[in-house]
């Protein structure tokens, strides 16, 4: 087969190309021909097909994502915003923190271990590419029903993959979520978050500037794995004599990634790069076109110099390969030798594959023949934009009318006790330590708080004790009932969690997991959720710094619950002031902060006891969330509280269970006259937390809350070795612990 | 004159910076050593930290034992220099035969990360002098290849000579024979254990305890008193 060069393509306009097999639409292919003024070469088609995929181009979502920029709150904290590998936030003392959450859903269903492992690897390289040392990871996960046989295939593989890769990189895993719901049966969600720390002056961007600067590809050799992972499997139409379809899932090597991290940080320390980009989805196609597009000038790449694992790979396959553990740097000629020396020290393969040119085109050569000649912006930043039709689904009204308030409620103390045990032992509410104990949470020696605490927290400066806290939250059930409110509730919970740990919330990253954008009902959910999130971010003053959209999460015609996962980053001036969730000392007073209403729509109780989803989710009051957060942070700073725990799914029953079991102390609860015991225990009203107040601080704490207008109710005292809801029931901690901790190992071990 | 304690970094080592910090907190001076170093830079004791050197490919410690720095470490250990191997470092010490036995995959086949209770069985080694025999301490454990095994004769010998330095208390997390968490060589200068004392040296950080600090103060006191 002759090489499909640019000149060959110009001379053979009628040659049919497999654009449809590569996932392109007819009008998209026509647009490529228009841009180029001829038919694309096979290599050019490969690049456009992956870069114009939904995953890379955000073609269905970007008209909605615009709001995160348009409604961005005024803040001095944002140093780098949406559009780079990850956003960067100023946390004071000259430090900048970068963080981002991303999805690796589809690969993790096909190949749970490698899919999840490379999800961690990809997000870590994004953070590294900003110039930061990665300091922590988290994994928000969603699986099908806990007792479904396939969950036992997918979950252990995903958890082992996250652990196997993350543990080997030396990154503490400090939080995340595990949620089960039948809607994720054929489409689990595997999201991964990474946090990195740097000094302000160390921020690096992905752009190629300065004609004559060298393009260096370093890290692992390029193989045939992950080809077309972002679009579709590369079809054999390219060349049927080549090895048959390979897995679209990449295979990870965490040891190589660890070397890449240390090597890259040493290269940063010596200020050797002018621009840098990691290779993730769409591989070299993405890195070269994005670097060239963001910079000034063009780029020339000699593709045959790329080190390969498999010498039979075609140029198209090399451009599309998503082999892991690779980075691409732009380096001034005078610094190339030192750059290569450092790579040699770390046994990292590095190759000069091209240079920045004066021109405007991205040109790629194969043994001297030009096979790509494209305007880089047209590949990387000017992909198609869709205004997909969207419409409120016709079932939405019926769903909301099916009020959870009408469900039969427990009628006696004994029945209430039974429901508490049932809820805290249910897979979603049960202890996840069987899972999280497979992740190293101590490495790097800076972990202050880790799961099951409300937020993970790491120290970032050993002298000043400056720290950051991160939480991720998302509730697909709430979002299904009302996408606008559900997305806001995800933000509110994450924001509240960070504050409950004692940190001031600063910024947001989100991973928006939805079904097919071609379904107007899904698109409506997406439009509503992004609008809700953008509005709430504006009101809370926390900008979205970046994130990821994952669409097509559905099996057949059935989409997953719309699941926006929201990560909030906060800062704490002195980690010694952090607030853990465990009750620490008998005799301390338990206060419930915020208002409890009769709100059970989408609740854990309605799911566990009645297998019900209907009605409206809890109301959102962002002004109240902000006040609550301020009180939590101030009370922690001034030493007025010893423990705090946010109230969310499972309500007070769940929060008390977790705080008592974590601290090893019981609680005696007196139900206030104004409220029904069942509602007190199971309502999921937002904007609430419990705290424990030492008696010596009670007056000061009450005064502060009174002065600021936050309703607080003293509901009991830390005491004994059980949860004693007076006049209702007593639950010994031993029985509670057995119920809470036995579920997950029994299902999965 | 400060005491210099070498901390070796192999490709894939993870807890080297944490170990350097623990050495500093104890009052000694950490000396970073690179796997290609052929001399020990006047270090008076050596810590082989945890991690996944060479990705644990082939077998934990199987490749790093051939590093140039290990030639120097093994020679110095045979001459009496104190050497502590933590986790991957312990695995490496068995690979170099400075300590007997081997580590297999945990009996439950999972990575496990937890706060682990240990009983100090031998407070007479270079690294345990600040503890008392029988004392229970709590430090983090995190590994997937942590199941200590050796033949019966070796185990009996270790017991008879008091060379079982630490035992898991309360719960054996990986199926280690005779609950062994750490051992010493006959001279008591080489000690290896699976749990991580360097992660329990500061209040609030990690599990929040400081039970691991004794390892580093023990060696410091010993070297200052020489």
C-alpha cells in the first residue's frame, strides 16, 4: 500500500476514506475537506476523528459549559482558569494549587483494572503538566446494584486498579465516594481527581512558542494500545495486513509514571521547558495540535522518530495511540542537552521529534514524506459545535408528583430503630473501609484527614502548616428528580464538607456524567444541571476551574441518572485547627446546625426502606450554606468545636452513626418537641451539620451563631456506648458497628 | 556534630522524603543516597525506605538488590553499620540475605492500609532501644506483599535467638508466619519490618500518633553515645 501523503491526497480526491467508521459524521467530513481544500490524508483523518470526538471537542456540551465562564464569580484566587490541563488556585503564602476531576467510565467497564488504573494515571499527568507536584488523589465511583453478579466483577477490578496504580505512584488517596444504583449496572462511573501543589512562579502552560524550539516526546514508548479510545476502535480499513483490532483500553505502567513524575519535577526545577503537555486521550494528535494551536507559529514533527513498542504500527496508529506515561515538552535548543541528561538519570526515554516553526501549519512527516499539513486550531480548538435539541422529559412531572412524603413511616420506637439499622447497613450507607483500605492514604507523610472524613486534607507546608482540603460529592437520585437543584445540591454538599473539616472553600472542579446527548431528555438534564451549577458557583463565589464531561453513559435506550460530581477545594491556614468527624470526649454537647424540614424525596431512607425514587429533592439555600460554612470555619479556628460532620444522605441517623463509630463514643439524643423523631433522624434537608461543643465553649458558640443568625439546636450529649434516642430506642455501638461494617465485605470479599 | 543517616532512593521508592523528614524530626541529618551511588557519603546508619522499587517487577526487591548502592550497604552492614529496612526496604533486606526469609502476597490478596498494632519483642536492637520489650505500639501498615515466611528451622532459630523484633498484635493483617512483623540479624544492627514507623512521627499527620519516632531516636542515641 502506498503512503497516503499530502500530495497523494491532493491528486486523488475521489479516494474513499473510512470517516464513518472513525466516528465522524458526513457534514463533519465535508467540513474537514473544506478546511483543507482537498481530501484529508489517512493521517489527517485520524487526527480529526479523535480530536473532534465528543470526548475531546465537547461539541455537544460546550454551548452549555460557556456559562461557567460567563457566570464566573469575581475572585482573586483563580490564577489559571478553564481551558488548560487543569485550573490553578492561589492558596496564599506563594503557593498555588491545581486540581481536576475526570472520567474514565467506559474503559473501566470493559477492563476494570486497566481502565481505572489509567484513569488515575491520566489525571495525575494533567496535574503534573501544570508544573505541580501531585500530592493526593480521590476517586468518586458509581456501580450497579451491590448484589448484582457483575458488580463483583467490576468493583474489585476498579478498586484494585486504582490501588495498584495510585499506591505505586506514592500518592495518598484521601477521599472519594462509592455509590451503588441499578442505573449504573451497564455503565459504572469511574471518576478520578488529583491535587497538585506548586509555587506561583512554577506554573507551566501547554503552548508551543519560539521558532526553533525543539519538541521532545518523553516517557514510555508508543504502542498499539488505546487506539481510538476517545472515538471508536480503529477499523481494519486502514490496512488489513496490520495486527487486528486491539483493545481500545490503554495499559498502564505505574512505575514508568513514577519515574516520569520525578523526572518532570526535576526538569521544572531547572526551568528547562517553554511549554508542556501530557499525552492522554487522542495521544500525539492531541498533544501536537493543542501545543501548536495555543502557541505562536507552527510545528514540524518527524513521526518516524517516535520510539515504538511495535515497529509495525502505521503513522495513523501512532497518531491515535493512547499509550500511557508519555509527555511532550517544548524546549529551547540550548537546554535540550540538559533535558535529555535528566531523562537519562531517571531511565526515561526522550526523543526530539520536531520543532516549532515560523509557519502556521502543523506539518507531520513520515520518512521525509509529508502526511499531515493542517491548521492546528482547526484540529484542536475549532471543532464542531452542536446545539442539540433538548426538552423536559414527559415523565418528569409524574416522577416529581410521586411524593416520598406519602411513604409509610415507622410508627414506634422499635420500628424507628429497625429503620436506622437498615439504612446504615445498606450498601450505599455502609462503611467503605474494605474498599478504601486498599488505597495508601499515608504516603508523603502529609495526610491530615482521609476517608471516611467529610473531606480529605493534606498539609502543603511543613513550616507554616498551611493545608488544603478537598471533597467530591454528587447525588444522581436528587439530580434525576430535579437536575437544576441536584447539581446545586452536589456543590452545596461538597462545599459544606470542606467547611466541616475546617477549611475555607475556594474553587470547584466538576465531572459531568450523563447519558446520550442525542436524547433530548438527557440534553435537558445536562442543560439544567450546568445552569444550576453555574448559578450556584456564582452565588457561593467559587469558580469552576476545569473538569470534564462524560456523555453516552447509557445502556441501550436507558441513561444513567444524571450524575454531576462536584469537587470543592478549600484552604486552611493551620492544619492543627482541622475538625475531624469522630466524637472524641464524653460530656461534650451535640448541636444540630441549620433547619430540618420534612424532606425525604430522593433520600437514602426512601431508597433503602421503600425502594422508591420520587418527589422533589431537598431545597437549596445557598445563602444559608455560605453562613453555615463561615460558622464551621470560624468555630474550628477559634477552638469552639471538637468534631463536625455534615448531614446529607441518610440524614442525622447516618451522621450520628459515623461520628460515634469513628470516635468510639456514644450519643444521648433528646428529640426537640418541635420535631417528629422520624423526620429528625431521616430528613435530608440541606445546609445542616452536627458539631460537638465542649461545655466551656457553649456560651461563646451560641453567641456566635445567634449573632450571625444561624439556627442551632442542642440535641444531646456525647455519652455512653450506644446511640440512645430518648423515649424511642437504644442502639449499642457494637450492634451498630456490626451492621455498618459487615455489609461491603460480605458482598465483595 | 550531627549524626548522618543515609536514606536510599531507588527508581520507584516512595517513602524516601517521609523518611528523611522522620530523621530530621528525631534530630539527625538525613543524607539522600541515589541507587547509583557507590559510597555512602559518610552516613553512619542507613534506612531503606518503602515503595515499589523498579515497580516490584519480577519480585519486590529482586532488581534493586543489584544497585551499586546496595553493594556498599551490604558490605557496611556486615561490618556492623545499623541498617533499617521498612516495607520495600525489608523485602530488599531479605533479597540481599542480610535477613532470612521472604515476603509473599498477603493471604487475602489485597493491598491493605491500616493503623496496625505491634508488640515490640526485642528492645535490644540498634533501632528499638527506645522501646521496652512487650510494649504495644501503633503505626501504619500498607502493602500487598507483606506475608513473612521462612522455613520452620529458621523461624525456630529467630525465636530462640530473640530476633523476632516485632509481632502483629490483635490482628495478623497478611498471614505472616508466627505473626512476625519484623526481624533483626544476629548482631542486632540490621532490622527490617513491614509497617511504617516514618508515618507515625508527628501528631495529627497520618494516624496522628508518634509511636514510630522511637526507631529514629533509638539510632540517634546509639550513634551519639558511640
